[in-house]
């Protein structure tokens, strides 16, 4: 790319940066937790329409995606799961196509008193924007959009088709990104600005969610024998699961990208419910578990092992032996994905373009990292033969309290994204 174009694109990002921060702030003010994404998606659809993109907005239909690889089982209705995609078709069709993907859903904010300021009243302090979802990943959605704006400000458009995706369901299933694939959205590469500190993500873990249900006969606490308490019966099951976690992290189980990590796979007991009354022996208990998987690890084999571990531990327990726990899958059935294993010329070219764009925008080499979480990149990489680059700004406390994103980092990523689009897609006059 000509130096002149690079500097014009970077200047265009600078010129619009105050507007970009205002956009991020407005978007973060929408409390788009699961089931509550509509107002944020309305906002995105309006912004895309105002920029002249063809906006496609649809409700995810489970029947259309449940047979596809990568589908995760869902509990509850999907009436409010609405995706938004804005498409800009290239006039010349001379370049490569691109998906700019980001998720609109955010995780619950937790107890409000843990926040220094309300999570959906974003504020800027010392160069950071605070608010739930500001980092994960509304700054990325802003970066994708304002990178396209920078091309427009230079009188240019991508010379290949671009699909701007604002998807739901990233934080629990990935079915939003899967629904985009099912609807026919494909491209030569995908870029997902998840907040991993301006590094290129070379590998991501798989994630499995499941619930363990324990049931028994309720009695008055005065007549309770030992081992008849559903809540206490859950504890040895949790211990057995943690022993399994330890085995799965053994050095001989690790893949190349994770060989240096002692504990890449984390088992999290994320929720627990049980019992009805302080003086009644609890007759039921349900706990929710998240477990990581290495790329290449089979979901079916993982499920079989998890079930065996839970049932073996239950058979050792006086209360559970006669009433074995039930395992219910809901949410993530996510396989791991490693961009590092994509040996295609297209992946190499896309990575090269991002290397160059990052170096030009920041003056530093693009670093790589394997992450211990999942992203929607797996759908493009595993099920659509599309290299998916995860590269986004620096954020802190995502999924925690006082989540924040560094604004100068968002500026650098926006510049790198504009340069990447111009290189990967090529440009044509608007
Ligand atoms: Zn995210």
C-alpha cells in the first residue's frame, strides 16, 4: 500500500476519533445482556443504514441451525435473539471479501455495589472508558465501523464485499455467528476485534457448559441422617471434576500452542442453586460448570468422560447412589480452534496483511498469543474454511467489575483495521 494512503487513513481515524468515543459510549449505555440486546441492535442497525450499508436483521431460528456443526444446545426461547449484518458490495469486485465480526451481547454486571460507577453509564477517566461491554467487545464493534468510515472519508470503499456483523449469543453459545454462516454470509477472511491487547490470537480453547442436577427425598432436619443432603452431596462431585481437570492439563495432553501453559484448561463451578428452607434437608441441588478443551479435543469424548467422572463419584456417595445425578447440556458446545494450524496461502496472506497494518499503525511488531477462552472465530475457521483473525484493543476486567477499555489502544486498532481492510480488500473510488 502507498505510504500516502496509509497516512491518509490514519489521519481520518484521528479526525473522527472523538465521534468514535461518543459512539462507543452510546453503545455501551445499552444494557445488552442475553435477551436484552434489542435496543443495542436497533442502534447498530441505524448506524449501518446511515452509512449506506444494506442492513439484514433477523431472528435466529433454532430449527435452521441445530443440525449444523458447532451448534450449541439452548435452554429457553429465542424470540429475542436478533442478528444484524450490514453489507457493502464492491462495485469493481476486484479485491478479496471480508467479514468484520463483533458480538453485541455482554455478560451480567453482577452486584452493582461492586462497581465504582454504574455499569451502563459509561464514563471516561485517564484515557479509559468504563462500563460493562465497553471492552468486550463494543470497542471492537466501534473499531470495525470507524475503520470503514476512515476509508469513506478518503473517498474510498473496499474493492471486495464487506459484511459487518453484530451478532448475539457469543457469550453463551456462539449460535449468533453460526446463524450468519447458515444465512450464507461467507468471505475470504474474517476479523474479530476481541479485546486481547493488540495481539493476534493464534489459538483458542474449546468450551463446554453443563449442569448437574441432584435430587432426593426432603425430610425435616431433625430426622436427617448423614449423606442425605443434596447440597452437601454436590461437593464430592465437584472434587472429582477438579481431579479430571488436573488430568486434562497434563503435559502429554497439551497441544503445541498450549505446551508452555501449566493450567490452560479451567473448570469453573459458575452457579449453584439448591434447597428451599433452612430447617428442611435440601432435596435438590443444581450446579453449572464450564470446562475448557484443547483444540482438536473431541466434544463427544469430553462429554463421555465428564459423565463417567460424575457417575463414578455419585456411586461412591450414599445419597446419590440410589438417585444418580442427571447431566444437562445447555450453552457452549465449542470446539477449540487454532489459526496457527491453518497452512493455507489465504491465511498466510491475511496474517501478513495484519502484521504490516499493525506495524504501520503502531510502530511495533504484531505479537501472538494463545488464549484460554473461546471466540466466534471457530465458526469461520472450522466450519467455513475461512481464516479468522482475532485482534482487538486492550481492555481490563472484562466479565468483572469496573470493566474498562483503553481508548488510545482502540485508536491504534482502528487504524490497523483500516489499513488491513485497504490492503486485504483493495480499494476503489466511492
Ligand atoms: Zn467477547
